[in-house]
C-alpha cells in the first residue's frame, strides 16, 4: 500500500464541502495553518494540523513530503474545454485583431465549421496524440480533472471519434476526463435554414449511439442567436436527459437569449459563458442551484465585456471558472491567466477564485463527492505551490506557480 504524508504546509487549503458553494460561502475555503494530509492508496485518509497528524501517525511508515513555506490546495478542475480537435485557426485570430467579429467569421463559413473540417480529416490516433499533449500541458498548471466536449464532428462518425479519443486518453493519461456530447455546436452548411432537422438528426441518429457506447456523461448545445434557439436547445437537452446525459449549455455568450433561464428550468448542471446573462437569469440560476461557469479568457480573446462574476456571487450563484480551451474563440489552457482575469476584471477575491476552480468546478462535472476538496475519502488530487500563500496566485500575474502535482496519490510533477 502506498502511503504518504504532506506536512508543514503553511496554508493547507481544504475547500471542505460535499456540495457546491453559493454566494458568500465561496469565500470560506477552510484553510488549516501548518497543515498536513495523510494519503493511503490514492485517497485522502486524514487532514489536520501537522502537530496533530504527527502525533497520531508514525512518520517512518510513510513517504514524507515537506511543504514548509508552501501552500497546498486541491487539484484544479478545468470544467469547460474543447481540447480534442484537429487543425488550428490562427488566421481567424488575426482577422479578429483587425476588427472582424467572431460571429461574422462564423456566418461566412469560418469558425467552428472550419475546425469541423480539420477534425473530420484527422485520424483517431492524431486526435489522441494531440489530446495527450494538451493534457500534459494542463497537468503542469495543476489541472487534475478536465471536462472535454465533442462538437467538431457534427456528424455521427466524427462526434464518436472525438468521444472515443477522450475514452482512450481516460485509460492512459493520469488526468481524469469528464466527456460531454456537444453534437449541436454549429449548423453544418447542408443544414442551413433547416436547424430543426439538424436537431432531429442529432437526437435520432447520434445521441442513441453516444448513449449506447456510454461515451458521454453530459450533453451540451451552443444556444445562441443564429445558431440554436431556446426551443431547439430545450428539445435536445430534454431528449439527452432521457438517455441519462446531464445538461450543460453554452448560454448567453454573445446575445441575451435566455440561456441562463433555460438552464434553471431544465435543472442543468451548469450554464456556461453567461457574458450577457440577464438579472432574471442570474436569479434563476442562484435559486435552482445551476453552476454558473465563467470563462474569462474567452471574453479576453474576443475583446468582449467580462461576465458579471461579482454580481452573480453577490446574488447567491455558485460560480465555477474554466478555460474554454478551443482552437477558435479561446486558444489557451492557462489557469494562471484565468486567475488573473477573474481577480482583476471580474472582481472575485482569491478565495472565491479557488472555490470556482475546485469544489464548484467539481460540481460542474458532477464529481463533488470524489474531488474538489482535501478531505477524508476524496481522491488525493493535490497541488503544492512554490510560495507560502494563496495570495501569490493572482499576485504573480499570469505565471504558473504550481510546483508539485499529485494525482490519485502519485507525484506526477
Ligand atoms: O465555447 N461558443 C461556442 N463554442 C466555443 C468556441 C468554439 C470554437 O470557436 O471553435 C466556445 O467559445
Ligand atoms: Fe465552450
């Protein structure tokens, strides 16, 4: 049996909790000064002050990791990414710099459908090997669980190929993957003007195969003006729920369409983006317990106004933060960038930011019972910072200060 104690952590951030934190609770991250964690067989078996733990356990029986002058936190969870894709869209980024909008590029046949073409052309092996490189980079930022979406196939074979790439990586890579079926991510050219038929195609031809092969835990849809309507989104997500897939929604990203309200109505696990979410939608999310997943790097890369993170927390929402890594709107997997943007532009304090990247993100991937906090019984997914305090996370702006990553009780970095 592998046994380890991490001791002397100047700040042991537990994020203790078996449910997501709403509003003010997000600032309560359960810091233990001079803390210690006991790990046995990949699980956390005890947590306390170093004094207390070393009185109760014999150091000789354990591998000892001394975290003096270092902060220790739960591994980060990146709860919204599109990390499996073929090709790149660097040209589009340069068009956006010169003034074209994301939706203009999409409406003239670029954007998501351009990645769909490259993803169709890529072999399963290519998707797996690119996916592996991206996961390797993510784990360096302290990410121990990642959500990943399909949505660059739109047809049966390519949607399945993307999900199979994730299933294969789940078996071989230490990072845990929560797979999401995002069949209605864009309208393919041949379905322009026939969006209802495309939704029916996804429901009748793709969804049953995804469910039968057990390739996804969540279903998601790009609910947006000129993409899929509220009615189409409701229909698709309800059908997906009948197959056991929990709902996520790309909601109110560019236009205020009422995606946040729909998420609350459907009891979705999360509504994501929310740059334009209405006051009513925010209230509905807070009351229904939908996780409000904010993706500040997307607003940054699209030069849009940030989502109203401060307001949402003040209104009692459970906010999560994620990267949205994708080849179009937001080609970054940088957790340090997310932390900086949330602190500087969304007026979230560092405690709220940590909650949003750990326990609330765990809830956004329906894993709050097993990850997202350092407490007895949870997976030993733990990171150690180079510095003694969590205040260094936003302060060392945009720089990765994760020094050690422990996944399932094993030191990976
Ligand atoms: O979350 N908005 C829709 N989907 C992605 C972007 C995908 C892409 O541009 O390739 C997003 O931003
Ligand atoms: Fe996205």
